[in-house]
């Protein structure tokens, strides 16, 4: 669903995600200014310089390696404390966290669920695990997140929808107040996909607290990592306990293997959580470093005219997980995004295009994506 102005082909932007480690710019007469790096600069690689090895070694030496242990309890406490939500459950992946959030939300076979169109596929796939049908909502220009105007239009046509999956793209909070008001008006709950935005704030409040169920990712490329992992935060203690139960194979009587529900092997291990504890201790430092780098990028790109960095709205504070650059086709002298990605790759610098629109992906081409107008502009 989308509303808004039509953008001509000549004014389309391409976008690159830019890594933290190197500031570059292109000038007409200095196309060879970037020399190849001996060691490749990755887009978003893990940063380990705290107590990660200490905590992992302790877990190894005490033989607490599986899905129980003090590190799991501690990482859950740190997550809850950081985001300001009463309860957190540490799981094996952000996708696992999204799946269990869908179950708690009560999605059933054939239910329509409103989802962002510009996002990673993992946001949407768990809807289908429960038999739901994603309906794709357009992007707005300010943050590239879900467009509240398009969302309202979608509710007018499908008033029966009771779940909205809200994403904060690349660590930048969406228009939360507007979307919450629309969902409240129509009696829908929010699953907040904060997988990319741990540490980001909206009007002084941490993301990961605005939905009925909120999801965080600790994948290897996120702002902090447990190698692979995720978490759900929620306010209701009973629901959180049920989520833990489902994540450990729904064992009603572990000694005699009694199961009254279908469960999943989704719990985070104590070994993963050891990394998580150390990374949580470093999170604020990582965010501060990213903010400094963003300021430096802005200074460098003021000197060129082929593109601009994604700005950030007043009242929000991104965690700067990725910096995104809009490229102006009319300023690239016949080049395009792929040319620039390739040139940087040759010099050992990794960049990538943004997520492909989900309604254009093969599994979802038959889904409803009415009047998607703004998202294709990116």
C-alpha cells in the first residue's frame, strides 16, 4: 500500500551502505585516489575487544555450554535494563525471536499482516511460518521506514488486520507515534522489529519497547553480536514465561518428556550469551564511535555532489548501524551503483545495495502490494 508523489526515472536514487572504517569520495579528476587495501575492509564485522574471551573461557571451563547458565540470565537482565522493558528472553536468532513473537500475537492461517516492503526478508518470513499472509506497506521519504499515510489507507481497505510489523531500517527509528496511533485506532497490535536498532532512541525512549512484542538481533553483522542470536522483550511476565517454554521444546515434564504444545529449539546457549554479556558492556562505546564516524562522513561528503548521506529526524537518535548514501544518477557521469560497488570492491572496501523490496521477491510476488510508489525510488 502506498500513497504519494510519483518520482521520475531521472530523479531516482541508488543507495550504498557504507562501512565504518574508511572515508572516501569520488572526484572527476581523482578516480585513482583510492589505493587497494592489503586487508579487506568489511561492511560490518564483529568488534571484540572487551571481556568476550574471558566469559567464553569461563563457560567452557565450567562446562556450562548449552541452553542454561548464568550468562543467559545476565544477558537477559542487561537487555531489559538497556531498553527499559521488564522482561527479555534470549534466543538463538533474531528470526527465531520474530517467529515466537508472531505466535504470541496469535497469527493464524490466512490472517493478513501489514509489513514494511523495504526490509530484510527475515522480517516477513516468520509471518508465513504461522500461515499469515504479508500485505506490504510503502516507505516514507524521511526515514525509509513504514509510511503512516499508506498504513492508514491499508486499514481502510482491510480493517480486519490485527497485527502490524514495524521495522527500524538500518538503526533509524520510524514514525512511531503516528503508527502507534493508527494501530490503536484500528485495534491492532505492533510487533516491533528492532533487530537493527538496539541502542537507538525515539523521543528519548529506546527502541525495543514500543510494540506489544519487540525483537532484537545479535547476528554477526549487528551492532553487537553473539555470533548468532536474538531476543524478545515484552511487558507481560506470563507471556514471556510461555515464550521461554516454547523456545525449549515445550517440555511440560522434562523428566518424562511430556509435551502439550509444539515447541522449538530456539533458546540461546550459555556460550553465545557469554559473548552477549561482554558485547552489551561495550554497546554504548560502539554507538558513540559510530556517531563520530557519521559526523566525519558528513564532512567529507559536503565536498562532493554525487550523493548525500541519509539524514536523521529531529527527536530520534539512530544507533548508526549502517550509514546509507543516496547516489544521484545525473551526477555519476554515466556510472551507476554497481560500478561504484565494483570499484570499491577492487580496492578491498565492501559496500552493498540496500534490501530489495520484498514484494518483488519470488515467494511474495502474488502478495498484496497496492500502490507501492516511494519505496522503488530507492
